[in-house]
C-alpha cells in the first residue's frame, strides 16, 4: 500500500503544495496513492510539534513492504534526531521510503542509499548531542558560579524524555496497542515505557476518564 505524509505549520498553501507534490509524484511513478492514506500533520502549537500525532498513527498503520512518500527529508522530524529515529523505525518495519526533493528511494537497511544516509545522519546527530551537552554544562557552571542551587526539590517527580509523548501513549493504550509497539513508535525501550507508565500512573488516569 502507498502512503503519504505531510508536515506543515498553519500555512495552508504549504500543505497544498506538499500534497500536490506527492500526488503528482505518485502519478508519474504509477504508484496507486489514495488520498485517504495521506497523513497531514498541521502544527500550530509547541505541544503539537512534540506530539506528532499523525506520524504516530501512520507508523502504527503502515505495514511491511508498504511505501511512504514524503516531499523532503526535513518533513520527517523537527531535527536530525527525530528524522534519524523515524527513518530507522521505517527500516525496521521494511517500509520503502521515497523522498521527492532529494530524489532518493530507501528500500531497506541494506540498500546503498540507507548505508550512505544513515551514517551521515548519525554523525550529524552526534554533533548535535555534543553541542547540547556542552551548552548544558556551560549553563550549569554559570549558575553554580552565581551561587544558584542546582537539582530538583525533594519529593518532586523528575522530568522524563517521554513526557512530550504522554497524550500519544494514552491514546495508543486506549486503542489497546501493545507496549512493545508503542515503544517502537516513540523510540524507547519497553522497560523505559513500562517505568514511565507506572510512575506517571497513566493506566490509572485512563480508567478514571
């Protein structure tokens, strides 16, 4: 089956342009794309930017040997980390990814394109993580020098990198999607997800709703 994914801000014209690009490409390549299989991510808030609900639903629906068509690589995530995670998830599921502007077809982890693209994205990802780490250390050192106490207050719950995915996790649990599948979709381990659900008491919250 053929799928499309569009990710835009509130700019309707940009949405139409991406949709036209994908539809036109599929016609030229004789790919049978149904408009109902085009997932449209319209982002107007920071929360929506983090959640990426349509992408999560798409990754949960798309099956082995399906094809995903996207206008360009940057549509796959907010940054290199997310782009890399999304592509790796597609490769794990044996999904063919077609990037129109880059004129790339990635059809498996062993393909030449994947072998060239993934290491490059991983290297950029490592550089981004290193820069973030250095900036964080500098900021903490500055606060310490100013006499500001560091650390969280006693009795508070520590932040988790899964916090932005809370609504998505709740939504998928309600639909009885397995823990293993949810973990793959949001890019974490089953153990981390189990711990997060337990600490945040997500199942209890769902039962109360």
